[in-house]
C-alpha cells in the first residue's frame, strides 16, 4: 500500500535571529535553528521502522537539514542502504511577491553538499515553478507534484517541504471537503491508499 509521509521543515534560524537576514549571502535560504536541529534529530528515530524508499525535499537548506537525519538514520539501521535526498523544485515554498522581490536564491549545490552530504545528484526533478505565484498557482503546482510523486513507488515515501505546498498536496490527495490540518514544525502525517486514485487517501497520524 503506498504511503506518503508529509513533514514540514523544522524551526528556522531567522525566526529567532531576524538580524541574520541582513548579512546573509542567501537571506531567503536560512538554516535550521538549534531548536530546529533538535526537532529534526528527535523526529528521525520515530520514522526508522517505516519502509521508507525515497525522500523528496524542497531546495531550501531548512528542508534538507530536516530530512538529513531521517536518511542518515535509515542508512545506519539498514547497514548502508544508500538512501539519498531528492531535491524537487516543485516543493518550493509559495513564491509570493511580498515575501521576496525575485525568485528566492538558495545555496549553490556545492555548498548544499558541504552542509548535507546525502543529496541524490541523479534526480532530475518534476516541476519548475514560476515566480511570482498566486495561492491558486501554488495549489495547482503542489497537486501536480503530488500526482507525480505517488507514481514513483507502491511503498513509503517522505516529502519534506513547506506549509503551503504541503497543504496544497493534502487538498489534492484527500477527498473533497476534507478538513485540511494545520501543519506544525516537524509534524508528520501519513496518507495511505489501497490504490493510486486521487481522493482515496486518508490521514493517519503516526507520531
């Protein structure tokens, strides 16, 4: 039975150090705070019993850092499985004009590799979003990415992304008129389906 584990990135540094933004080389790509790292490290062991087959993240450092302990922990438990992080631009945060004057720049890949070593360099991606976006556009993007990701496997996959992209995925996958839960940092939800049809998925909390 296919399973999607949806995780919002953990606590970000600029939430507690807003001055970081003023001097950062990539101000729209903050790392996790110390609390965020604690959240990520506490979450990972709770997921190691799941048959996770692939991990997708947005290109932002905070999602990669949230996902890294999960991949590293699974590789340890499974004795060097080689699970890596697939960077998917379609999982970017809502590209809102009021939040950034241009498409937000993220760390170059070489610098990401120094921060988070387990990046799948062979993954080519599904979707390239356009800047700027309306809320309707980010919801459509999230739906298209969700539909493609569920085609990858019948097993368990992890998506680490942002509030609006994850909410858009839930809207796409859940039956019409479902109540969409509010994501909290490092909150995990499982969507399970007996088949691949959209609208047959249901939420199961595992934490």
